[in-house]
């Protein structure tokens, strides 16, 4: 398959940024449909047919339709030609290691921590206000990072070693979200974050995704 007819839906959140950033790292041609969450734009008939859960990001490529950010990214790295600077392991252990980082980030950092903070801190009219849940989620996030310090600092410069991978993009998007929620990120992540922000694909997609703000200094 070529990259023809690749459409990436969604803008404005850490999860939409992931798919755009990776598409740029891969040098793909794609159409960006920058609809926002809870704007009504995810409730159109056209989008409901793509994602009945009316969530972004979503990807349509020919007759393939995917609606989870990590799955979209995996599809892109396994479907399109991957430039030499992006790592896609082709052995069982390498793939398992990559998935380990991805699942850690998606479940522990994204779903358990960041989304709890958003649900019970930002979206209180839908999910209810819970300062206790927010505080517990922040502590959980901090603890998860703390436990991974050795593995992250020992991995360098990227989580999988010498090259950027899907895992780094997922992970960095959670660090960006944490910063947005004013969590105090540890000093040992500073160089990693500076390195990620210096990437042209990040710098190009961050303001396009978020629109109203460009990446703050680390
Ligand atoms: N696990 C999903 C989460 C997607 C998600 O929750 N998207 C939010 C924006 S970040 C959304 O579209 N929310 C709108 C809604 O829930 O109606 C992914 O990583 O793609």
C-alpha cells in the first residue's frame, strides 16, 4: 500500500499529537482533519462511521480504519517504509520490549494517571470532581516514573536505544500532558525532553496540533 489516501483525524490533545508526530518522522503524505474533542466535530455522521466512540485520533487508510493512537502508530510503522532513524524491531524480543514500553505508557501513565487527572480535575461536569482521585493519580504518575528512572536513563538516548521509536513518542506525549497539568517532572528527564523537543517532526507538529500554543521550554 502507498501512503495515498492516508487521513489522520484529530487535533488538540496529546493523543492526536502522537500520530501527527510519527507521520512526520516517517515522512508520510497524509491529509490532516483537525477536528477537536467535545466540539461536536466528533459527532458528525461522517466521523461516527469512523469511530462510534467519537474519540480522536482516528486513522483511515483506504478501507482500513483504526481508532487507538498506539494501534495507529504501530500500523504506520509496519505498513509504510520506515526511514533509518526510526526503530522498528523485527525480532520477537525486540518487539516485546517495544510493546512493554508502549503498554507501560498507555496503561500506567496515560490511562491510569493522566486520564484520571483530566477526568476528575478538568472534565468534572462529566465525571465528577475528585481532588482525592487527582492527587492519587499524580502520586501514581510520579511513582511509575521514579521506578523506571534507571531503565530510562540507562537506555539512552531513546527508550529502545540508539533510535527513536513509537515508544518515545507515546512516552513524550505523556510528559507533555504532565507538564500541561503542572506536574513536577524529575530533573533526570530534562535531557530526554530537550532531545525530543529538538526533533523537527515534533517542532512542526506541536503547534499544528495544539494550535494555540507552541512547545514551552524545558
Ligand atoms: N486510548 C485512546 C484515547 C482516545 C481519547 O480518549 N481521546 C479523547 C481526546 S484525548 C477524546 O476524543 N475525547 C472525546 C470524548 O471522549 O468524547 C487513544 O489513545 O487513542
